[in-house]
C-alpha cells in the first residue's frame, strides 16, 4: 500500500489538543456535567466567593460545548462582582479564563486586554497560585501566537509561583498543565532532555495524586515522545522499546481504572498508536500483537463512536493482510474503513482519498480493470473536491490581503493630507508607515510564493494521476480518457488565468509603491542626510568613549590580577614556607598556634586566587562564554546558594569582546543579588534567537521597590548600563518585595561594530 490511512501521532501539539478536547465529554455525560455545574452555580449564594470559582468552571464547560454566548455572559456578570473584592485573585482567575476563551475564538485584541486585566488584579493579590496561573495563561497565549521563547519564560515563572503556593484542589492540575506545555515546546525544539524532564515531572505528579486520568495521559505522552525520538534515529531500538512500554502502561492503567476514566475514546487512540508501532518498527513476528491492538482500537472506537479511530484500525488490518498476500481480506477491511469514516460528522477527506487509491491498486493487481477504474474515478473526484476547496480558500485569502493593502494605502494618503502643516512630524510618520508597508508587502510576496509552490505541487500530483488514469483507460475505453483530459485541460487554463490576474494585480501594486517611494525620496533626502551624519558623529563619539573606558577597566583588572597573583601571592607563599620551617623548631603548644596561622595563610592564598580569577577569567579566553559562566556559577554556589546556568539555542558566535561584556554583566548582576537580596537560588538563562540575544538573571531573594532605584547613579548600575550601551542593547528590571528579582538584557546580533 503506497499510503497508510493511519492518521494519528503527527505532532506533539495535536496530542495536547486531543487531551484538552477529551475534557469535552459528548452526549449524556456532557449534559450531566453541565447540569451538575449549573446546579452548583445556582445553589451557591452570590455573597460566597466560592461561587466565583464555580462560575469560571461553568463558563469553560459552556464554551467548550458550543455555548459561547452564554459562557461570555456568565464571565461578564461575575467579573463585575469579582472586581469589587480587595483581593484580586477572583477577578484575575476570571479574566485569565476569558483571555483563553477569546484566543480560541480568534478574538486576539479582546484576549490581550483580558490578559492585561488578569495580570493587574493578580499583582494586587497575595495568593501565589493565582499569580502562577496568570503566568501560565500568558505562556499559553504566547504558544498560540508562535512566541515559544517568551512562553518558556512565562511557564518557568508560573512554576516558581506554584512551588511557593499552599496545597489546594487546583494546584496539581495547574502544575501538570504547565509541565505538558513545556514538554510540547521542548519537543518542537528537539530538546529531548528537557522534554523528558517535564514529561517525568507530569507523570510523577499524576502518580502522587493517584489520578488515573492524569496517569493515563502522562503515559500516552511519554510513549509518543519516545516513539518520535526513535523515528528520528531508528538505530536506537531502546527508544522504540520505551515507547512500547509506556503505551502498554497507558492501556493497563485504563483497564484497571475503566470505571474512573470518563473518556474511553482515549483507549482506541493509544491502541492504534501501539499497533502502528508494532507494524512499522518491529519484526514480522510481532504481527499478531499489531493485529490484537488494532482489533482493540476497532472495538473501542465502535463503542465510543470514534469512526476515524475505527477507520485507522481497519487500515492497519488491511496492511497486515497485504503483507500476508491476502488481497481479498485487505479489500474487505478497506471497504469497512470507508463505511466507518463516512459515519463521521466531518469525514477526513485525505483518509477517504487514501482508501480509494489503495482499493484501486488492489483491483489493478487482481486484473479487475473495471473496478480499478471505478475506484480511481472516485479517488479523482475526492482529489478534485479537496483541490477545488484549497483553490477557493487561497483565492479568499489573497482577496482579503488585497483589500487590506488597499485600505492601508488609503489610510496613508489620508494621513499625509491631514498632516501637511506639521511637516517634520509628518516626515517621521511617513518613514514609519513606509517601513511597515514594505514589511507587509514582503510578507504578502512570500505568502504568494508559498501558494504558487503549493499550486505547482498539486498540479504535479494531478499530472501523475492523469498518466495513471491514461494507462488504465487505454485498455477499456479510449473515449472516456479523451473527455477527461479535455476537462482537466480546461480547468488548467482557468487556473493559469487566475494566476496571471493575481500577478498583474501584484505588479500594479509594486509600481504604485515604487512611484510613491520616488516621490517621497526627493522630499526627505536632505533632512535624512543631515540627521544621519549628526547621529553617526554622536554614535562614534559615544562608542569611542565606551571603548576607552571598558578597555581601561579590563587592563586595570588584568594588572591588578597579575600584581595580586605574582606579588602578594608569592609573598604569602614564601611567608608560609618560612613559618613551616620555624614550626619544626618550636615546642608543642606554640607549634599548634603556628599551625593555625599557617592554615589562615592557606585560606588567604585561596581567597587571593579567587579574587584574581574573578578579575581576569582565563577560561573565557580559552574555552568561551559557556564554560566560563558555568565555572563561575560552580565557584559561587554553596550549601546555601544554588546558581543554575542555562544556554538555549546558543551557537557560540559571539566575539571575545562581546563574550567578556556579557560575562561582566552577569557577574555584576549575580554579585548585586548575593550582596543585597540574600537569595537561595539564582537562574542565569542565555537564549539566542533569530536576530538577538536575551540574558535573564532571576533570583528568589528579598526583592526591592523598582521605583526607588530610578535615577540612582550607583557604580554597579553605571557599569552594567555602559556595557549594555556598548552592545547597543537595553535592559529591564522586575522585582517584588519578598518574591525576588528578574533582570532581562536584550541586545541585537552583529551590531557591536556597525
């Protein structure tokens, strides 16, 4: 079989989506849960704060059961009550739920407004768990907006708040959700160690809580994680065996707790994955196990009306039958899969497509050309429906983009006409709008290129199918193939006309933009040249001053390190030798006193070496920033302080000069934290992104009022600001009393010498 109809286990995010959708119990069970929540909500007095938490659960259940308007009304009514309480935890919880509901409904602006309100009220609350939940919500939104780097930071802050929280009925589930989101991100980044770490944390938490649903989900995620790692390197069979182990544990957990797990469709999902693993990754001797779990998936899928699962199970059975050269049995399984997939409320057209293709190939191998042609025609009809739908969606997207472009052009024109009296301000606004317009045009151009590539791929696959149809029809009816080719040719011409029309529109837009750019260029050329020269002189002067200052500081540090190590270090060592010789000649009481003095000299020599090493880190020049910071963290850590250094996507492309600046910035921040905050843990995180570097130093110390340090010109802050200015970056400080401090430094790539 060329194409498998097994439609499971494609992306880690899909599994998490399935786990979320499993909370939406259909039929009588869903109505029973809604009725129970409604009864709790209505029977709880409005003056009881517990009603506000029940309102959040009730609104989420209504939203996920397609009652969005009623869910929004419940949230709005209870938010108006919650904002009256002095403690902001109730309003923060409801605003966070509203932010996630709006994001799922694609109301992005409303979602961001609700998140801002949730953070505002969480700041007013002393409840650590609700603060962690709001940061979890922020990370959840970042993930859906494809900002996974920011999401990781939010999730880590959420875990920090959860760890400081008192036990509650919701704490474990919120922790588990955070672990699963981090597992998904690290899976996308191929960070297998961190992925495994948070998967095991989720599993251990589920086992501690003795929650069979969470244990089942954790085993399923662990099995899929190991299966994906095996797919990337199929020489490591221990990963395949680990995947089998966790899939089996998931099935055993369901079997032992079937009365306590209200989502029986999960069993057919895991059974299909395990059967597929046996079929594709184990020797043929495991066909019996593959068939066993495929039948289990088929039986459970029929029981729970998961028709897609049933079709996939029949697909596995058909593959096994074909491997055993039993085409008749394979055909029966495929026909059964076709019947089951048609029962689904929204049938997967791609699965139907692969079923028709496989049936056509079986009929062709059996020399049944009439049946082969019939199934192939059904395949082509399904293919054309998918193809036409994709073309329609593409046309709508391009039309919407064109309308957006035209509206933005009109907005620019109106702005220019209304702001003629203030020409200097108007000039800056025009430059900003032009850059934005160019960026959006570039995005539109890239989108068009991608769609053209998709069209080319679809046309290539269509030509392949035309050739195959031609070979079959030649043996039976030549007239049908000629008619079919004429129809395809006609549609191709129409598609070409559409492509030409789109290109003409794009060319017209480009010409208009070019004419507008040339007109604006003559108006702003003189002012731009003057401003550019003035800014360049200021920048060169500032860089020269910073370079001289930093070079002088590093030279002075090197001189002091050499003087301490070679001068004072040598003097202390010679003094120790002289005292050791004198000790041998003294009586026992004085000898003990002299030994104590020698030990104090050893301590002084060791402290001298540590100071000299901090002044001039040799590891930085020999092995690079990562080794130097890890050595520094190890030296500064002790029984009362744990310093953790994390490098994410770091490729060691910084120059030695940049590495030294980063090292000094981190050193100054850690020293300030140890000196003023009395922390027990410090986390240093360096993330390399597409066009910038992000340095984050967080501690769990005493914290301080950020407003009090504004305008403070201390030497430490001045040194940090000078180095960040040299890197052309910026930094921000977030701190709360008794909750710790977070300092974030952001600077662009390859800008130090620009």
